[in-house]
C-alpha cells in the first residue's frame, strides 16, 4: 500500500471525507492550518499535524545523520526562490532581517527531515504548486530525499488543470476521468481573435469596471486601506502612498516611440506579484528584470525592440512595495532597445504589432498563438504538442530567436485549436470557489 502525506490546502473539507479513509493508500499524515483542526478532530482523523507547530516551532529528535541534515539545508537555502518565498512569509512590515529568516528556514528543513525520515512516504501531495514557506521547504526536502512531489498544476487554459509530478521538471500525470468544457473552449478561441475588452479575464474585468477603467482611484484605495482591519491601517496608508509614487514614476518613464519605427518587437507582459505563477513557477525568472535584461542583451544581434508592459493589477489591486519599486522601472528604462509602454495599451494591440511575446506563465501566450504570434514562456510547465510556444531559458533562447527572426515561423492557428480540443480530453475543470480541482487532486494521490 502506497504511503502518502497530504497538504489539502483549499481542497473542500467535505470532499476530503469521501477518500481520506480509502484503503488504496496508507495516509501517514495530513498537514493543515490550525483553523481546520476542529473539522478533523470531529471526524476522528488521526495523524494530523499543524503546519506552523510541526514544521517551525517543534524540534522532535529524529534518527538523522548530521551530513544529511547539512546537505538538505544547503540544497534548500541555495535555491533563490526559498528566500523570495520565506522573506515574504516571515518579514512582516520589514521587521525581520534576511538572516533571521534563514533561521526559520533552518527549522523548517530540520523538522521536515524528521517527519519524512520517520514516515518514509512514497508521495507527498499538495493542493497547488508549493509556494508558501512551509509547503515550499517541505517539498524541497522531499525532492532532496527522492520522494515524489505532486500537486494540481495549471494548463495554458486558466480553467483547466492537470495533476503534476515534480517541482522543476514537471510531468503531467496522465489518466483519470477528464472533465469537458467544449462550449467554453470555443468561446475562448473566438474571444482570442476578437477585441481585448471581450477577452479580458473576469478578475481583471471586475477591477476594470470597479475603477471605471482607471488604475488608481481614491475610492479603491480607501477600500484597500480598510480591508485588513484597524491595526493595519497605518501600514496600508504608507503602502498606498508608495503605490502612488511608483505609479507616477512608471508613467513618467513611458516611452512609446517604438510605435512606427519599423523595427521588430518583442512584447514582455509582466506578471502581477507576488503570486505563485511567477515565484516559484518562474524559477530565477520570477525576478522579471532577469528576463527583460536577457532580451535587451541579445536585441542588437537580432535587431528588435523590447517593449515592456506592467500588469494593470499592480496598481488596481493590492500593491506590495517589496515586489515592485521605482528602481525596477528606472532600470528597465535604461536598458538598450527597451521601452516601457502605457498601461492603457491593450494586450491585443501589442500582440498584433509584435514578432514574439514573452510571459512567465500567463494565458497571454495562448492569446498570442490564436492571433498568429509565437510566445516564450520562462517557466517549468510541461508544454508538449503545441508548436509556436516555447519553454525558454538562457541556454535555449538564442536558438529560439534564430527560429523566429532568422528562419521565420508561421503559427498554425488551426493546429492551436486542435491542441485545445485535445487538452479537453486530458485535463480537469478548476472549481472557482476553491481554485483547484478535487478530482485532479484525488488522481495525484492515487495514480501510480
């Protein structure tokens, strides 16, 4: 019987009941947040661990060798994403140092090792890509010990997901009973060829309408200031002031002189941050300056401009000054052949004047393909069977540029449609209220 540890995350509690006692697996532990403890106790579910209490504050003495411990710590701490994630989690309002954060990482590594060495699971299953401090370190220690890490991963279509194995070398776990949405897929195809306002993601359209098309409004800022409770108001006010100054800096540095200059263009669509879709899913490219500078450095050889557009939610949504600053925009504006473009430039207009678009994990890649343009994705997702979209990194970006700018590439839009329909037969529907798929999560647990 397969030994399993699960982190259920946002998987609905009621849905867990029907399969937690399934005899197909030996459920060693369930690691949860404290607020869920009452549910599990009522249902007499054993082998519970609270994420904070078990992974951070306790230090059970286990049968560990000091060399295994130090090697595991080095493996986890040497991954830049560990600091990006832990820094966000533990540095509240800038009142902690990076060195103190490393102490917490050390505790997470040690306690994760103790649990894993004691339980010896074959598989550890997460609700989504591990992206919190507790889940990330636990998953990294799993892979250090050659324990399988599985989770529900996104597809190129935002409402379809796959069960996936592996943090960095992701492999879609085949099988399971796929869930279909042909009508919705047809709507996506049609909207991707139409006007941007019709194809705008629902969450973005809601913010667009709420702010009447603007990026900063007094009403929205007041709502955000009071959204986290009275004790957070002073900090939220400071954040709003920083947001305003950052927004003003961006607009001052906008340079649309690339329009009509006759040069080929690569459009970089920046991600809203912090989110798991860039950190950790983008690897080192979660720091988006790395992508932009990489493209700027090779722009002279291929004779293209790099056009960068900020994600509108950076200003319409909660703004975190730890993940975007005036320095970022100033650095971009000083790079060779690189331009910041207006927030008001809609995505489809930019795609249509481009030779290539660039994102980390954004659905804009699919929209570009539907409009006949290739896309680079600086991420670790498995993308197979779809010509015109490429997993990019510093090692292969040169050969991709040769194919786009030297050899030339024609996008087979009908082939893209065929891919999307095939995607229907090997993916699951995301439930909006949980942002995951219960059936995909179950398949990640039970699959061989």
